[in-house]
C-alpha cells in the first residue's frame, strides 16, 4: 500500500516523465480513468468557534471580547508551519477513451 507522497515519488522514479498516467479502478471489473488533478487538504480550523475580540481594554486592562474575528492561537489555519503534513489528494477524472481496456493482471503485479 502506498501511503505517502515520498513513496509514490520513489515508485515513479523509474518511469519516463512523458509516460501516460492512468488510474485503474476495481480489480474485479477494472475500469481505466484519467487523473483530473492533484490537490492538498486545506488546514481545518480546530477552534470550537472563532473568538470575537475587540482590541480595547477595560479599566483593569483586561481584553474585552466583543467583536472582530480571530482564530485560536494554536489553530493550524493561523500557524505558518503545521506539525503534521497536509493530505494530498489524487482526483479521479473522466473515463479513458477505452475504459474497459485494462489488463486484468495489474493487481497481481503489486505486492
């Protein structure tokens, strides 16, 4: 099972850059798809709710929570570097011109 971008990169090193890239789907009745694209998961805000903050202090110099939106300080949306890498998604595109023309033994070639 390929679980990281690095593992996929390593497996693709032996292929020419111009080699066609297709996605074979469902081993029992294989279909061929093109790839629509690659994207990454956007960081998700882990805040229960955005804090409403007004940069005005009261007589005791305490921050008053009134209006204006800010994320929680530990929120990954606000941090420049995430502690865990974002998930990369390969997106299934349209069927190929010959979607049923998939070699049946493709899954046997992968261990």
